[in-house]
């Protein structure tokens, strides 16, 4: 299917590896231009060299408002308007209530919620200049069902969904589509770090996934590219699980 993304410019944050990279790769395969960011220049250079000439990078930590301003200025200097924004960040650290400090909460709040607020605010004027703009927020299955020992994710990510659903009403009338995706287990460096190298832990988790395996970043990327594209023109305010059936709730 032609997603109609040829020549469009899309900003994909936290994308030197993992889910963000999967999205950038899927977009580039559709002949879109991407700007990616991350905190480490070396990883970004490697990512851009894998993505090819349609990709550029900016070193930016999305938990810092100044870095987001720098990132958006780069995009603005490159193109008159922005066609899409994929909002992603590193995951907040694991932990249970009893061992999280105020500092942990404050940092996770900036990383997970304020990054989405700042990216949205700074990008909106550029998005509104294009024909079919779209924002896609990447959250987690934790917004449907808490994951043990990931209290910060469980508590703060639902705020991103609340913002997305409110924005659907506020900026939908101006032609900006907003949606969110909720990954279950997509095998990336972060998942590897969370579950460790013990094969039996991975197998135990996969037994609980109806499709019998974790997802791949390219599968995640393809779905996100579709949602960001004009082909998904009537999908707005939606929250889509990409989890191989792991979440068993009816709603
Ligand atoms: N993989 C899954 O199954 C899964 C499921 C649910 C939710 N999630 C969430 O999805 C997000 C991405 O996960 P992942 O599995 O792709 O992780 P990953 O493999 O560790 O990749 C994280 C990417 O984000 C960048 N990054 C981290 N912190 C950043 C920051 N503050 N500012 C800008 N870039 C930053 C990293 O580059 P640098 O380190 O160089 O900055 C890297 O490119 C996380 O929030 C994670 O919790 C993942």
C-alpha cells in the first residue's frame, strides 16, 4: 500500500535505536524525510547512516525544554512545515512505590509527560502549516494495565493519553490528527535490559502473549507509519495496542 508519505517530513524523537528507530526506518522506506533525536551523538550518527540520505539528526534530550526548542528550530530551518510528529522518550527507571524518591518522580514527569507537552507545543505551529498533519504519542500497555515494578510508567503515562484525548477535541477541528500507540513487549535494548539475559524469563513472558512471541521494532514501525500517514485520515483520538494480544481487557 502506498501510504502517501513520499517527500513528507516527520520528526521522530528518541530514535537512535529501539521503537523510535523502527518508526524512522518504516517512514524512510515510504520515502519520507525524517529528523531523529537522542542524547548520544555517536548512536545518532550510526542510526542516520543506516537510515540513509532521507534522515538527519539533532542531539536533544527530550526531558529538557531547551533541547526541544533547539530541535524544533532545526526542523523549522529545514522545512516550512512539519507533516508528522512521533513523540517518544526513554523509559522511566523501574521501581516500586517504596523506593522512589521525589527526584525520581520529578525526573520521570519531565521525561514522560512534559516532553510530550513541550514537543506538541513547539511543533504545532509547523504542523498546522501542512495539509494532513498528524501526531502519534508512543506510550505503553501500562496505560491499560499496570506493570509490576514500573510504577513511574504506570502512574505518568496515562497523563499522555489524557492529553491526547483532550487535544483530539481541541485541535481536531484545525485538521491536526492525534493518536497514541501502546506497545506491549517489542524486543529492544530496553526490554533486554529489563528482563535480563536469562532465556527462560523471555520464554515465560512469551507464553503469556497470545501470538506466542514478542514483537519486532519493524512491526511496530510499520503500524506507526500507517497511523502517521494520510491513509489513516479518519483515525483520530484513538489508542492502539501493539501487543500481540497481551492485553486481555474488552475495552
Ligand atoms: N520496547 C517495548 O516493548 C516497550 C514497551 C512499552 C513501552 N516502551 C517504552 O517505549 C520507549 C522506547 O523504548 P525502547 O524499547 O525503544 O528503548 P531503547 O531500545 O532503550 O531505545 C531508547 C531510545 O531513546 C533514546 N532516548 C532515551 N532517553 C532519551 C531522552 N531523554 N531524550 C531523547 N532520546 C532519548 C535512546 O538514545 P540515547 O540513550 O542515546 O538518548 C534510544 O535511541 C520507552 O519509553 C519505553 O519505556 C517500550
